[in-house]
C-alpha cells in the first residue's frame, strides 16, 4: 500500500469518526432523557448556580414538571426552553441545546479536532526529511501548511468556546407573558407563582394568577402577603368583574378582621355590591361587620335575611348564615 493511500485512509477514518460522533449527538433521545437534558440546561431562578434538574427547590420542581408535560405533548426543545425563559424571571440558559442555531456549537469542536488531527497525521506521513536543495522549498511549504492548519483549527476552537460562554450567560426575555396555561395552579408552589407574577406585572391576564396566590395566603391567615395581590386585582383594568368582586370582599374582611377598620371594610363591601348586587359573600360579611363592629343589629339581620333567600345557597352556608341571623335577632352579642 502506497504512502498516499495510507494518508487517505487515515483522513477518511477521522472524518468517519467525526460523522459518527455528530450522529450520536444529534440522535433523538427518549422522553425521559429529553426531560433530564433540558432540565440541566436551565438555571434555577432561586438557586446558586444549580440547574432545575439538580435543584430540590419547589420552583425547580414546578419547572421540571412543566418540561415533562411539554415533552409529552410533543413540543420541541427550542419551544420548551423559550417558554421557560419567558415564564420564569431569572431563568437563564446554562448550556446551549444541540438544535437550531446552536447546533454548530456542538459540531464545531468535533470538526476542529478532526481538522487538527488530519493535519498532524498528514505531517507525520510527510516529515520532509529530504535535505536536498530541490526538497527545501517543498519542506518550507509543508511547514507553512502545518502552522496555518493548526492556527486555523485553534482559532476555530477558540471561537466556539467564546460563543459557548456567551450563550451560557444569555438571559431569557425580560418579563415575558406568563405561560402556565394548561397547568393546574393548585400543583404550582407559591414561590413559582410569585416569580411568574413578578415577571408579568403589566400583563392584563395576570389577575387570575394573582387572585389564586392571594387566596392561598388568605386561607392560612397571611393577610400581609395576600393584601398586595388582592389590591392589584381590585385596581387592575383587565380583571374580570368576579375577580374584582372577590378581591374587594377579601380586602374588606381583612380590613375588619386584621385591623378593626369598620368604615373601610363596609366601604369595600359596598363597592363589591355595586359591581355584583347578588354577591351573598359580600352581603354576609358586611352584615357581620355591621353587627360586630358597628352594633347595627337590624341592618345586619336584613342582610342575613337576604342571603338566606338565595335559592342557590349551599346547605353549609345556610347553616352558618342562619345561625348568625337567629343570634342577631335574639339580641345576642356578636360571636
């Protein structure tokens, strides 16, 4: 076998190895592999340099659940990454995905390696040991070829490394639209909802998420955390009437129950009743404040009576309101 043939076979082997590596990188993983791979690419917004795949934080778990759901739905890696960066403020890309515009960052190092190796093999097969005057120009030409090839391969590798660092530090879109549609909010942590709300303060569709978060705080008696969210919903131009009514009613009760503010509470209940005159919750709680805070038993009894007249009132609510109605009409003190 001639030297030229051996050189050609060596270069061909390196090229084939490169192609095999590229195919392995670009091959389609299983769903579980995709979820894990995507999770390692996104930095947890509330962690110190950890990916969402490696973080135990509730927000990271929520983000991984979203990744798993989108993978099962058939979304592409790019779509999933863009959705995460858009929905979660502070999320950044830790590692460029092997798809789209970043595919070159995965393939380029292999190409650079193959190029450098090919040049080295060619040089070792052609050492240029002939010192005759006729061979000297050819030896110098080979030296220039070697140096030029190595410089080219090295420069290519440097460009790839620099580009990789640039993409690793690339931040997601600032304050994009919250994209948790299709998810059951009861399965999303307070931490995640707070982050999504903070990233979408100007989004008219954020009121529902704010209200859901405020309701959680309200139910556990954390009025200080619930208050700003209810207030924002009550003042939001894009909030629906039911959302505004709920926010006003909750604000009214917190004003009374939390601070003993009778007039403020009644004023907020009245605003809710202007929007929805049939709100039994607003009527009942206003009656409670009139009875317990203002001492207006007759006005309270009238409101309780109106609530009891609602044919759609649940049995539990009837029992509660009925108990208050009987107590106030008997002149008993507020319970």
